C-alpha cells in the first residue's frame, strides 16, 4: 500500500510538472503570436522626416507582434532609406504601443570627390550629394574614394581614412 501511494504521488508530481511546462509553453506561444499586437506606433524626435515616412520606411506595421518585431532590421531599413536618421531607439509600452525615437543627423563636413560634394554627419555617414559646395561646412578633398547618399565612403587606399579621422578629431576638439 505504501509503495502504491509513493508511486501514485510520484505520478501526480510528474503530471503536474508536465502540465505546468505545457501551460508555460502555450502562454509564451500565444503571447508571441496572438497577444500584444501593435495597435499604435508613436514617432518622436525627428524634425526632418514626418512620422508617416518613418513608419513607412521602418517596415513595421500595425498588427505586428510587439515582441517579435525585429528592431535591428527596422533600424537598418530606416538608416538605409532615410539618410538623415542618426540613431533609432524603440520602446515597448504594453498593451500595444511601440514608440520610435529618432535622432536626426547633423551636417558636419563635406567631402569633395572629383568635383562632387558629399555632405556627411559627424559619424561619417553620407547624407546627400550636391554639385555645389554646401555653406558653413569644412571641405575635405579626397581623390580616390567612392560614396553614395545613405552609406559610407569607401577609400581605395588604406591611408586616407586615418588622415581624415585625424582631421575630424581635430575638428571635434575645436
């Protein structure tokens, strides 16, 4: 009798442990699929782009799950399509609000590459390309380089980036 009671008790413990694990798995699955849809997307911080533009280019839509949205992918999409986006921060607010805080890039200097002028931010991100030199920006003349708006400058030689970094660091100190 004692042995049967221990066996029965052990079976109940195993059953309840299995049941609890099953309930946790179901809860996690439901929260990542059905619960917590994004109902509202708030955008703050940008004076250059509208909230609609930022939401459109982020790849995030209402109805997506608040916890499964790839913040890294959205940030990469924003930086790739909207060059004046310097940083992006995401904040989840339960039950269904996602806040996107955008920091705009500021024009810091311009590179002169073969008569074309490329305005860059302080982090070296190319903001725009023009045929005329922008006003009130330091001009850095570069011979062997390629760049495109919304990207980084690529140099054909290893030395120019080091020299340019020294110049930019000197500008930061001033």
